[in-house]
């Protein structure tokens, strides 16, 4: 395992794009692009917490920011891509765009950072053509998302439910056929990504690990860390480098306090990246 970059305040939402790993530093409010040689640059500054990134099939980059969805213009400026404020009370967390341009965002149903009373969250859809709407509900704490290579299935990490939950994606982008893709036992999934063998990697903060599972929940690989693992992404020149976003986690009250402990770690994976992101 290799430390590719350290000194990150709170790394999240890694995406392999244009031969670099792009990710969000939620505390520094930066989108950073990182090369495999360790060189990196700040690509955008986002006044939001949390915020996550993904790309439309032919670009540009989209960013969840509070209750809105932003878009990066050619000159690097950020503009409102869609006002989704009517669909959430507490803001959006993760984002994934399928290969047809359907954009999915999710969020919790309560103010976790403010110590609010628990309520389940859900998923909203901004279709490639049409208006946004809520398309899934009653997910205890929706987190990372991935779309299968054939654009037929959306997989959502339910951190509180300790499950990967799957939905069928219809021709119009709407979701149906909810099912448990994998029961994770004591696993607490955060960010996820898929590989070419149909397995899912999920990051696990409290258990300090990243785990590769098959549909149904069979554990295929497990990488134990000495830090909480917040997100993961397959990429690199051959698509088989697993990038891990790891850092100390002391609860919401510890965010932004003390020296930054975040790292980007890399390890070789058994199968290439597939699907989206």
C-alpha cells in the first residue's frame, strides 16, 4: 500500500477523470485533481459542506452544494445547474450520473451534523430530459452510489442500514424494484465503486477498512487500515488501482479541529473499474 498524498483535511467523493483522481476536501472547500505521481492542483473552491462531484457523460463536472446542484463552466467558474431545494430539507450528500445523463443525488432525512432527530433519507433524480423529482425514500442513511455498466441498476450504500440497496433504472431514469444487493453484517458502507467482475468495493469508517463484496454479500477481499476509510475509487492507467480516502474520525464535533490526518492511499485491485462513477 502506498500513501499518494497526505495533509488532507477531509477527503471524499473520489472520481477517476481525465487520467487523474479528482476528489472533494470538505473542510478546505476544494476540488482537487491528483496525478499518479503525487502532483496535484486545486480545480475549484466550493462554499458548501458536504459536497460531492461527478461528470455528465460528455462533461461538464457537476457538484452537489447544499440544496443545489452546481456546474463547472469552461473557464472554471461555478454556476447553478439545477435548483433542487424543494426536494430536500437538509441538503444533498452524494451524486452519480449514469451513462445516459441521468443525475442521481441523495441525502439524509435529518440534520446529522446538528444532532437532529433521526429520519430516513432518499434519492432524487434530475433526468437527462425533464424535471427533478424524488425517486426513492426510506433509506436509513444514503451514502455512496454506483451505476452498473449497462445502466440498468443503481446501487446505494445505506450506512445505517448496513446494506447495499439496489434499484432497477427505467428507460426514463426512474427507480423501481428495490432489493437488498448485499447484506453487509457489521459493515458500515460509505463511498462505493464497482469493478469489471460485478463486485462492489465499499469504504467503512468505523471498522477502518475497505471491503470488496459480491452480490449477495460474500466478502471477496478486505483491506484493513489504521484510519477510517471514507471512500474508494478504481482508476489509474490500467483501471486496477484502488484509491482509498482515509482519515481519523472523531465524530461530527471533531470535523476541522486539530491537524489534518487525511490521506489518499493506493493498492492494486484484482479487477478493473467498471460502471459509474
